[in-house]
C-alpha cells in the first residue's frame, strides 16, 4: 500500500523505507485487487446486462486472483513477522488520541495551508498515526476476514450451516461483499492520500524507486 508520510533525510545514516520486496508486493497486490474488483463486480451484477466481464470468465478470474492474493498476503505476513517492516504497525498507545487529532487536522486543514507534515516518516515509523491505525485494521483485520470468507465460498462445504440464526453461507457472502466494498473504498482513499506528499506524484515515485529516511 502507498504511504503518504513524507520521507525525511538526515545527516546521519539513511535507511530504505520501502525495500524492493515491499515495492514488488505492493504493486502486485494492487493489480490482484483491481482484478478482483472487476471480476467481483461482474459476478455481482451478472444478471443486469452490465457486467464488465462475462460471468464464466469472471468466475475463473475471481478464483484465480483470489488464490494469488492469498499467497501474496501469506508472504507479506511472513516478511512482517521475521523482518523489520512489521514494527511499523505497532502503535505507541500513550498520547495516541492527541496524535490522531493532530494528523486529522493536517489532512482536513493544514494540508491546504501548506503546513509541514506533523509526522514525517523515519526509519522508526514510516506511518503517521492515522495510517498506522488504519493499515493495522485493514492488513491485520479486514484482509484476513476477506480472504477467509473467499476461501469458504471456494469450499462451501466448510462454511457453517447456521451463523447467528442465519444461513451460514449467506452470512459469509454478505461479509465478503461488504468487506470488498470497504476495501475498495479504502483503496480509492489510499490513492488520493498518496497525492498528499511534497509533490502530487512524489509518493508514487517513492513506491516505485524507494525512499530513504534518517534515524529520527
């Protein structure tokens, strides 16, 4: 995922914020998700005469890219578990509400006044507080549930017969659909906020070529 925190160079040692493996995963994951959006929308609206992709093709594509996304996500989790990247998702809870408000104010007001970014990216934390909380919820909450619900669709015999008094597979389907909508909205917001760097395309270049920050 793209990050709209501004990289900061220091006079000391500089560290790559977005290593090659992360950039490759980021763009691969984005492509997989776009294909899932297109094929999923085609499946959902198959009876309306609207679908982008014919139903049978959309079904194959959705299953294929769903499996690819699952494997890519598994690799991402392992890399975070055994590498340095996972540490960026650990919030510093003391004083967090105040930092969240400061960052929200920057997005709502300060950014339009040309104010400096309140939480520039450093090697210790490349995310600002809002990014950290949002990405933590998306990558460790929303994505696992989306993938699990997709797997239960792929193997419907594994789905519970009843859940909270409702048909189990129907509940899985609603969960999958709503999470798909939420993560699509997140992706759109993510792309917009990526334009909030020092330049409109700066963060996109950082996620292609990498960016370094100092030990702050």
